C-alpha cells in the first residue's frame, strides 16, 4: 500500500458500471447496473431505463419513503440488501436541502445516495509530538469488523443534526463529556465515491479535531468499539502507509489530519496527490 | 460574490478551449487554441495539430529551454507573452520529477504548464479570536495590483526548493526572521485551473500557517507590498464573501485556512462545496 492507494481504493467508482438515479430532474444517487436490473420488477416505484433509474412513486416524503421501503423489504428477503431496520438516512439533492424521502441505512449503497458522516480526530500534544486516540471496531460490526477507527465516527441519521450526531456519538462511543466535545473544531470535509459489494458509497465525512487533556481516557459504552489505544501520530501514519489495519475511509480522515497538522511533509513524493485527493469534488 | 464564486472563478478552465501540450508521451501543459495557432510558425520547436501540441525540439533540458526561449522571445516582441526575464519555472511531468525544460515565468500561462507557489497564512490568536496579517500588493505589480494578499506568497522558481522559497520570500516580503519562519507548519495544498487573458494557469499552492507573536509587525523590503494590516479573520472572510478585494487565488488560500481552523461553520450552506472545492484533483 501507499497513501494514495487508500485514496484510490475509496474512489474506485466507475461511472460505466452505474446509472444515475433521478427524482424528477434531479440526480440523487448512482445505481450499479446489476442493482438497477433488480429494480425493474417494481415499476410502480422505479422506472428503469438503460441509462438511468427514475423514481416513479409520487407523493410527500412519507409516501415515497413507504413505497421505497416496500422495495427494500423485498430485496432484503432476497439478501440483496442488508437492512438495518433501526436507522434511516435522508435523501436530498444536496446537504441542507429538504429531504425527498428516507432510506434504510443498509439500503443506501444499493441506491448510491449521498451519505453524510462525522469523524473526530481525538489527539494529544506531548513534548511537541502529536498522539492520536485510535479505536478498534468490534468484532460484530457489519462493516470493517476489528479494523482501527477514529476516536468517534458515525453516520448522520434522519432527524439528527451534524453537531447533535457528534455529541451523541462522542458520548456513546468514547464517553466524551459535553463540555469536552464542545471544544471540538470543525476542520473540513473528506469526500469519496466508492463501489462496494453492495453498490456505490457516495460519502461526505465532516471532520472534527479535538485536543484531549492528558487525564482523558475514552471508554466505549455502546459496544461498537472493543478498545482504544493512544498512538504517536507518526506511528499511525506508518501503519496507514504499510497496510489496511484502519477502516477504508478512516485512512483518508487520518491523512487529512496529517496534512493539516504538518505531519506529512511536503517533501513526501505523495504529498500533493494526498492533499488534493482527499476531497472529491461533488457533482 | 459568494465563497464558491471565488472557487469557480479560479476553475473556469474549459477543456474545449485548449489542447494538451506533450513532451513525448507525457502531457505537461494545456495550450489555449489561439495560442496553439500562434505556435504553428515554429515547426522546429512545436508540432501543432488540431487536438494537441507536441514539443518537436530535442536535446537535453538546456537545449530545449534555449529553443523554447527563442519562440517565447518572438512572441514577446508581438506582445503575446509578457516576458519577465528574471525568473524561470521548471516544466516537469509532476512535482519532484526531473525538469524537462525551463520556461520564463511570464510564458507559463501561454503554455499552461503547472506552476507551484507557496503561500503563508500569518495569524495571531488574541482572546480566542484569530487575526490574519494581510498584505496589500504594490500598485506596480503586473498581476493583481493593489489587491489584498497573504502575509507571504511567491512562485517556486527554477533552482529553488519549497522551504528555501518560503524562507526567502518571508524575508523579502515581510522581514520574518529565520527562527520565526522555521515554526511555519505545512498545512496542505490548494489547486485550481484557470483561464486568464494569457492562457491557462494550472497552479498548485503549498499552504503554510505561522502563528505570530504579538510583538511581530511585518515590514516589506522588496517593494512587492505597499503595506500590511492585521485583521480579524472573521472580517477577512466577510470581505471575501462580499467582493474581490483579495487577489483571485488568495481567496482560496484564506478559505482553506478558515475551513481548517473552524472559522467557517459546517452549518454554512457553502461549507461542503468550499471544503471539497479548494483542491482540484491533478491530472
């Protein structure tokens, strides 16, 4: 692996392998061609052409969500979608726009609608060296089990705001108290478009940095992490460069942290490609 | 103006209006079609086709540089290129690769070869507020006269390294002493591709941050700045959002600073477009 390999891996989307999903005139997703074929059986909900999928269901967001959910249910039974049944994501034309409908989180890659997450780099400064708190994902996580992760990370579910999600996840995942998480600094967004076994992930991750006091030790309470380790940031970078110990998208979040804090020197031959590769332009 | 308008302005490159410049199999520039036509008169140096320009001159970098320079001289006489005659930029397939030839700085947009610069955000922290040192460009600057600028900014000329350029420009432009500039932190790269009156600017700017002590006041010694002002970062952002007081690319560097330091809140409707728009992927 190299740093850029991680970026390429998260941007392996190939437009020839997917068709756009439209709601009226607006594109809201990318459906892999095999997934699009599977939608032909539901002509009341989706109109499938060779070059696009269009939402055929009409009505308000609740009505559309119910219609789409019936399709999702049918595909869950056929094991084409791993439904989570406990969390929905808004589907909209852009961040902050009124949601057109809601989608079970497990079905998001099937339709390739944009998903938003929040990732927190929890760090300490010690004798001019930066250290990162690294979480290990639980063995029973559906995605990236046992992989290393940021201190806090979570998807922004329907009905939750960005800061609200950060505060909630910081409490559940690492028991970061409200007065401490309030000091987190928003530091940008990492974006990528990736084909996975399930479809297309079109993700935007809001990135926060939080400098932690020496006496803070994270503890997980929701079972999503099996533990935490405080690692020198330079050692984290070495692990990223040499392998896939970290969850696929967490490599990108940590690289963004490394670039912003001067941990990756401009003399590194990959510097420009990393600095310009972590922020796929949205379309 | 909006924040995103500044990004669009620096990325107004339209591939239909230019053709690639090749050296052997490798693209090294983008020549606007009218500029490409002007090169047809120099068949010993450039081969001009409808869809590309190829370097025809052979030899080592010195020989190629001399051949290209004769073309540049002819075009300078016709006022198609504003030759600077005091600074050359390396032309290479990528940052750090051996230079194929050198080009007068004034001719770089004509050939659309990639140029590299270094920009320094000089800031102060005062009562939890961030302030930015802002320079005003001299009235006699050829590009963006009288516009506001970063504290230090300069192109990376042939024979100078990145850090060497930063140290040199910090001394000449703002009299930042060596022990102070040594604390500057590399914080990423801003990239854009822009059509100007002269051709195509395909620029990568290495960005540095430097926290300055309260007793530091910049002084210019090379005549490139007419003065400096310490401004609250929030006021700088307001000016960027409302107009074009700042040099075109400096808007992008300051927006990058604002995103990284949490000055631009994620709730801003332009947040994602700014955070993902400052780093045009290289090709």
